[in-house]
């Protein structure tokens, strides 16, 4: 046993670091915490005593809910940057908590019908006429967790494809053909506008029409709080002889991911209701 004096078997190491053998094996597979020695005959794992601090840090970050990939970033960072990465995660978590709490507040008010509590105020739904839109698009299946990354990648690729034909005066549009949530994956279309006479291969055209839209407050341009804007335009598209026409969408102007409108194309169900 002299060869293991500076090492601990996996069970003892787990007790010292608050990590189960199952967790230790997971972190080994993910490259976060590899055993110092693996017995070539039995496969038994031994960890160095010096690895205990790293293991405890992993355990604490997991208790805080940090995903394994972000934990890897913290572990790989220069020691002087680790606190910055943890602080950034804390801020992200606080924002997400605030958004989730706001959504649940709205849901509680809706379910109990209690109007004595002030509900969250949303900007008014407005309407506008929209000219025909010429664009390049890409269809993507994505959950809410990966949505920003997929939109950014698709928009970058489509903009590169459009080149000088991209219409900088018109916004990026993300069209939702299905529900996007933590479990549901759409799909969505990412649309980059191009000039009508560009001649770029693969362009598509959406006919002119009318839409209802809401300017989303800066702090709500995130899932799940942005869902209130979708609910608002959807409801407005089913009153006053209106009916939804096509899927809802997010509209991003001037390339700002936090300046967003949610819109719902609509039609009127009878002549004489035009302009409503």
C-alpha cells in the first residue's frame, strides 16, 4: 500500500470531497476530474490528495446549478479569472430567476383570477402594414436553451451568403413554426433580408400583409418572459373579425439581440373590417 500513500481510493476520496463514485465517474468522462491512477488489473481508481480542492470546487459549483461545460471553463481558466466566470454565472442565474418569477406571478394571477394584485404591464399591441419581404432563410430545430446560439450561427451564415445583397435597412426575423421551450424544439426559420433585385440564389418572398406587434421591454427579451408578448399578439389576432395568418415571429432591428418586437400576421374575416 506504500505506493498509494499520497492517493486515496475512489470511495475515500468521495467521502472527503462530498462526491459519490457515480459523480466522480461522470466528471472523469467529461474531462473535469481524472483519477491519478487506474489499476490496470482491477480498474480501481485512485485520486491524489492534491486533487481534493478541485473536486470540492466542482461539488460546490454543481450545488449552485452550474452546467458541466461552464464548470470546465472555470477549472481551465487562469486562477485570476475564475472569480469573474463565477460572478458572470451568478448574474445569469439571477436574471433567469427574475424572469421565471415574473412568469409565475402572471400565471398565478391568471389562475386565481385575483385582480387585486397588480399584474405585469405589457406595451400595447399595435398594427401595421408590411410590404413584401425578400429573404434568405434557414430552418432550425432548437430548444430554448440553444436558441440564441442557433439564431446567431444561422444569421451569420446567411449574411455571409447574402454578401452585399443583404438589405441593412430591414430587420432580422425569427419565425416560430412550433413551440420552443426547454423540451420542445420548434422548428424555427431564421430570415436575413436581401434586396429584391439581388439575384441571390435561394431567396424566398413573403407577400405583403398586415401584422400586430408588441415592442418587448429590454428585460423581457429572454425565454420565458418573452412569452407574454406572444400571448398578447395571439389574443389580439383573434378579436374584431381578425384571424391569425401564418406563424408568429420575433423581429430584431439594427442587429441588437435585446431590441425586439414580437409580431403576428393576420387577416380580416369579412369585407369592411379592413384596417382593423
